C-alpha cells in the first residue's frame, strides 16, 4: 500500500473535522452543544460516541506509530512552529480565538503525522510497524 499526497490530505481533513467537531472557538461544536443543552438525548449520545470512536482510532494509530516519545517530540516541534508564528507577529498571545484555531490545526497535523508515520518509516527504512501478535497464533 502506498501513501499518496491525496491520502495524507484526506487523513488531515478527517483529523481536522474530528478536532473542530469536538471543540472550536466559533461556538458550533460538540462541546458547545452539550454545554448549552445540558440534556442527554439520543443525538447527543450518538454524536459523542462517533467522536469518541474517531478519537480512539486516531490516538491509537498515533501512539502506535510514534510512541509516547515521538508524540511528545512532534508536539514540541509543532509548538515551536506556533511560537514562531507569534514571534514573527502573525499571531498574538492576546488573541485567544486565533490561538485556539491555530492549536486545533496543529493538533490535526499531529494526528495526521501519527496516521502517516508508519508509511513514511517503511519507505525510508524498509521496516514495518505491526502490533504484537501472540506467540500461539
């Protein structure tokens, strides 16, 4: 299986949808829906379960391919990119909404890297990442 630009882009789009659907500063997100309604309905429960499954898939793939140290290192790199945008004056620390949007895009980027990392390392090193299989399998 090959990793293409379209594949990376689709992983990023789905990660961005997941992150922004969970919370975003616009006030149109699952968090705001639950916070404003504060009433458990089948719609709220179903949407929450779909988001939970999405987060589970992305987080499991990210931690499996990068590991805890890789996630921390990637988050540090992305954090430095955010710092650089503030340093260059593109963003300001006092603009909380813009910073929140930027952080959400960076979280989606981190999840995308996690989803794609195994493809990249296999291409660079020839090694394949797999989950452990029991010995009696």
